[in-house]
């Protein structure tokens, strides 16, 4: 009975490991470059669209290793680097328009904390150095 139970547990773990279709490295770079990524969640909770002048969007250019988009009001651009599941940005340049709402400041604080990512289907999840999911995007 104990051996059967352990066999079932092992099978469940193996299926779970195989079902993760996380893309890393060059495969992730290619996928990130095929569309725009719109902010959907912060800390796993849906964003409050009223906090932003417009919804933050990221665009990845794989040929230049550049990122562009907006941070909720201002345009932003800069470089990015991916190695396996690690990602780094910077330096990031932004326009300096005055914007209503608190969303942009919160977004940039979280964006600047990002060190890792997971890319699963049409979802891009960004994590801080502690492994906390801070930003989630959906492909548009």
C-alpha cells in the first residue's frame, strides 16, 4: 500500500514538472518579441485601471535587445538582458509628462525590482529578487 501511494505521488510530481511550458533564454526572447505585453496584475491582483492615465505596455526588440512602451503615462525605453530565467533592464529613459494617478510610480518601483521572469503561453510574469511575483502581463 505504501509503495503504491509513493508511486502515485511520484507520477503526479513528474506530470507537474513536464506540464510547465516555461520558456527560457533564446526561446523566451523570440516569444517576447512577437507582440505587446499589457500590464494585467500587480502582486497577483488585477490592476486598478483608474490609477493609470493609460495601461502600462512593454515591447521587446530582440535584434537590438531593447525594450520600449509606457509606464502608465510616460513613454519608456532602454535595454534588457535575458539569461535563462533571469532578466535585467536598464538604463531606462522616460519622458517627463505630469500624470494623474499613483499607478505609474507604483509600476516603476516594481519594474525596477524585477530580476526573474516566467513566460507561459500569453502570460509574462516578472519576479523580484525574493521570488515574489510583482508584475504580470498579457500578450496583446
